[in-house]
C-alpha cells in the first residue's frame, strides 16, 4: 500500500497544485495599538501535525505561506517576558482565500487600577478590511445543522444574501441566481477549479453535503483571477482528512403519501422535473477520513446515493388503458481526496469526483398522458473530475500549479425501448390516443475539458506581487 501510494504521488508531483493560502498575522500593542516588531509568532494545526514560526517585521506583520486549506489552525504569540501570551480562536482556511488575523497583546507589567468597567459587544458583524470582495459563506458545522433538501448543496444557498432560487426554460436549468441575474451565468468552482458544464449552464458534478467543508458565494468585486463570469461565483472547499479518524453514515427516507401533506400543486425533484402522487425518496451514504501516515499523508472518501420513486398516470380511454406508471431517478456521487506533505515546503494532492445521474421519463403524465412506456426515456448526466495539485514554497516566493481533467456526458433522451421510430396512434377523429416507440429526440453529447493554472507570489517586504 505504501509503495503504491508513493508511486501515485510521484507520478502526480510534477502536474498539479495542492490548494494553498497565505496567512498574514499582525501583532499590536493592546493599549497603544502600535505594531509589535521582532516578536515570534507560532502557527499551529494539531490535526495535521503542522507547526510554523515567523518573526514580525517593522509593521508587526508575519506571513505564513502555502498553507493547506483545512480546519484547525490557531495563532499564538507573546509570553516572552515583554508581552503576555495571546492566542486566536481556532479557524479554518477555505480555497482561494488569503486570510489575515490581528492579535492585540498586553505588555507584561503591573498596572494599578482604580476602576474596571466591562462592556459587552453589541455586534458580531465582521467587515472585510483587506479588499473590496463581497462574499458570504457557510461553514461545515452550519451546513450540517441546516436541513437541506435531498442533501443537494445548492438548496442551502438560498439562505445567503443576494442569492435566490431560479427557474429556467427547461427543468434541469441551474436553480441558483445571484444578484437577480440569469442563473446560466453563475460560475461553480470546486477548490477554486472549474465545475461548469458548457452545454446549457450548471454544475458538472453536484457536490453533496458529505464532501463539502465550506461554501462561499462571491457576489461582487471579487478578484479578476476567478474569471469565467461577471456574475456571482459559488466556490466549494472540499473536506480533507487529518490525524484523527472521523466519519459519518446515514440513511434517510421520505415514504411519500403516508406522511406528505396534501397539495394541489406539483413539486420538483432534485433534477428539476415536476412530481406529484406516489413520490418517495431513499438516501444513504458514508464518508470517512484520516491519516495513512501521521502528519504526512491524509485521505477522505465520500459516497452518497439517492433513489427517487415517482408515479405518472397513463390513460387512453380509446384503448381502455388507465393505469399508474412508476419511474425512478438515481443519483450516485463518489468523491475522494488524498493529501501528502513531502516536506515543509512541498505538498501534493489528488482529488477525484465521479457523478452518475439517471433521470427517468417513464411515460404518462402527472395528470394523465398517452405516452406509453415503450416511448419512455432516461436522461443521463455523468461526470468525472480529476484534479492534480502541487505547491512549492521558497524563501521569498511561492509557486502553485493546477491541472484538472473533466469529462461530462449528457444524454438527454436515452430510449428505454431501443432505437426506432416514434409512432403516434390516432382515433378516427384524428385525436392522438397513444405514443409508442422512440421518445422522439436525440441529444447525446460529451464534453472533455483540460484546465491549467500557474500562479506565482513574490514577497518583497511589505508588498506581494502576484501573477
């Protein structure tokens, strides 16, 4: 196993980027707000066995370069005799983020106080003082706590500002609109890399709840490096393993009419198609991650499956047919991530996502129809994404290289009855009483995409040059 893992990482080492970020830490004097120069700052991540140290410059700042975008970071400083020790809350870093943290330290001296007044803060609102980016995010604990229909990550985005539900000119149209704009122009990213299908818009791979660690929606004034759209961006940071083994398993069922409320209006399934009587849903999945080699090699795997059952009515009085036709939708999402640290200055990662989606059009209709099962069809939306990533950190620079291959096949009308003509049966009055044979249309296209990114950061004193 170790030999196979080493060979795999060696083959990918020259090809990609391990999603990384720079952290800027600033130390100030609590009483005077003056920067503290020449003080040692320690960055810890016990879950990854990571510990880095840096010395603050004349502006009281220290930069930690090329950090893995994971949970569990903490900054500590002081305790050297001149200043009392201080530490930050535990925080996480999401993809395409360069966060900054300010620690205000007390001087290590005795002060005689005549009076102490304690005032509670009135707001927890945080203002972005680094750049003009307007964005909103949901963290892993929030994602897990909020009820999400079908564990479809797009269904939770409506709770964020400037995001609304959208409907398109076809059932499978993207359902997320940002700033009220056309949902076809919303850009979807996974760990900062492209996840857009280019036939009619939308996601190639629909990441389920179990593989999402952070969801960030960028609505205005984001960096030009994102590209692809002038509209909003949905950027999902995936889960990674750490030194502690953890996981989840679940089974969810929606039995259907036995507990569903009565409604005269059709609802929509996860594919956007209308459903009504007899709709049932069954979901199951498992996700787990940990360390293959402590402090060095980490993994996370996630598999989720959903089956939807739905009923249509087939009725043709002329042919004496009046029955219920059952259809089935299947959604299977498989994801995996492997991270490896070759040295403190060189890290690698491999991520793979496979989506298998089958949406059945079983004939009939919600209120009745004359399309027989022989003319039924299945819509296939199958996707594969493989991202290879590396990051190298030098004394005054960092380099990142991204390479991703993705394949998306959309067969919109795979005939269940095989190839052949579509036949319409008419009564003596010319009224259609049955549709038999082929579904009547063909759309079977495959999209192959290669994405390459090369990024450089050069650090010159107080300035960072990025290309």
